[in-house]
């Protein structure tokens, strides 16, 4: 003796997700696993398509994490070299002289390479983790290393390769990297000389 009224059936993503009004009664509209998977992927990646949400809902979060831990790291150094070559070829196709083209990858090419790697890469969790680390262990294109795209890409590769590793190892590697050495001015740091009243540059040490 109970009657139920509902809104019209809804369709999302060209009908891939269909919410029938009958699901209000039979309970099939409760897609808790998909909701959980989507929420998790919004935190663990830069975003997920419906296929990835379904995959995580099917296999579970732990299995997906294990798979991601075993997925090889992308390489930003390789990616920026590819972008540099593509841009150089376009430069020549437009009738410009090779002598007017930069002799090394630039900061804007780092942006192209990063986006390409992030969108096309399979190591989704590692990408998100490396980005988080880059917000803590900062170097910047808005500095005197802005014209050294390959150096910055190589620096970022440290964060990618150590994304699931030991923080002490990351600190050790970035402290010896030329990009950080130039950015935080401790490259060629000299010892204290009390006679000359000179002391090491402590900029990097303060940041750590």
C-alpha cells in the first residue's frame, strides 16, 4: 500500500552512469564502493576517470596501492629532452634559424614536459607524492636557475624516484644537487675563516 514518487532517470558521461528511478526502491543506487574509490583517488592522484574509479572499486584500495608502489617511476629528464626536440623541430619548420634557438631546455619546456608526464604516466600515486615533496623541498623557475630546465627536471626526478622512500635519503640527494646548490646559494660553500671574518652561507641550512 506504499507508493513512491521519484525524479526522472539521470544519465552522466554520455550514459555510462545511469541512475534509474527504480534504484531508489531496490537499493542498487547505493554505489558506496565507487564513492569511496573516487574520494580516495582525488587524494592519491591528480584526478581519475570513470574507468579508474571502477577499477579501484573492483580490486580495492590496498591492491591498487600495491600496484602503484611497484609501478616504475616516470622520468622528467627524458620527457623534457623530448619536448625540447619537438620545439626545436617546430622552430625550424617555421623557417627560423637554429642559432636563435636556446642551446638547452628552458623553464617553459619543463612545464610542458611535466604536464605530459603527469597526464600520460602510469605512476599516478608517485606523481602526486613527488608534487607534494616539491612543495616542501622547493626550487623555482623564478630564479637564476630558470634557464636550466634539464637541471630542474633532474632535481624533480630525485623526488619521483624517492617518493616512497626515506626522507633522509631525499635530503641527502637534494643537498648535493646543483639546482638546489644554486637556488639556495650553498654551491661552492666555503669553510669558516675567523681571521677573515667569513662564514659559510647558511641559507640552505636554515631552510632544512
